[in-house]
C-alpha cells in the first residue's frame, strides 16, 4: 500500500484543518486478497477515526479507477515460456490483468 496524496487545510501551517484527504494505491497477488485488503483498509481507517473521536469516510473509486486484478500467468503458458526467463512476482498494475480475466495470458 502506498499513500501518495495528503491534502488538508487552506495552506496555513499553524491551523489545524477541519478535514483532510488521504489518497493512494494498494495491490495484492490475488483478487481475494485484494478484496480483503480493501475491507481491512476501511475497517482500520474508520476504527482509528472513532478512537480519536473523529469521523472518517473511505471512498475507493472503483468506478472511476477500477481495482486492477493481479496479473497471474496461465500455468500451461508459463511452462511453455519458462525456458526463456523466470522472474519473481511483482506488484505492478497492468491493464493486461483485465484481459487475463477473460483469456489465458
């Protein structure tokens, strides 16, 4: 998970803002893990806000910016190409993963 955006207040460094916006990305190696992570992020943020007697809203823009499923190589195709080069899995975000939900890749 990467927090890549943090916005709050009107620019004065000595005034506590009424609200803040935090944004970022998260990735996983399986669709199930991705959905569990999404749920856990919501639970932790809302729970921590409650502990601090604050309110929190979690918005995951899955319509505007869909959750990218992990790119998982097809086992048979992987065996065929394995003699070329074998690499460790990475947490990239690829449009190719959407194709792999429909056809082997």
